[in-house]
């Protein structure tokens, strides 16, 4: 499936999960449930994917953990916060840059409607 179709499937399943669980839970709960939802629907998904920082070609042995990576093609950064802000956007862009994955979604599950607090980012 192409990246656009994959993105639509991810968004649809994420909205379905959000409608079922609603807002107000911890980020980790949404992450675990979304991981299961993707697997149940035939998508390859990885949780807490390590991402090391490299400086001038040297692996610093320190880094981040990306919440979810779907089909090795899309990074998902999940939040359960009152409001998304610039640091959250910077975080997903950093993950895309370091992972060399071109598409990512920032999703805030602590919203009345997930679609209102969902952003796509491209490198």
C-alpha cells in the first residue's frame, strides 16, 4: 500500500480507538492499544523504537524512543496533553530527521475529537 493509503488507514484506526476509549487516559495506554489495533488490522508496527543521536557520524549512544513506527514508513508520536505546542512539533520533526523516515503524525489523544488535534509532518 502506498504512503497515502497507509496514512488514511492509520488515521482511521486511531480515530476508531479514540472513539472507543475517549480522552483522558495516559499516553502509554493509547500507545499499547493502538499497537494492538494496528496488528489486528494487518499492519506491521513497532513500539518504543530506539533512535540514537549521531554527531559527525559518531553514534553517541544516547537518543530517543519513537512511540510507534508503522510499516517502517510512518512515525507516530502520541500525546495526551491539554494542548500541543511547538516542542511537540519539534520532537516529531527530530524523529523524522534522525530516522530518515519521511512521514510522521503527531496525535493528541486528550482531545474531544482526535481529528482536531492530529497533525501530519513531512520531510
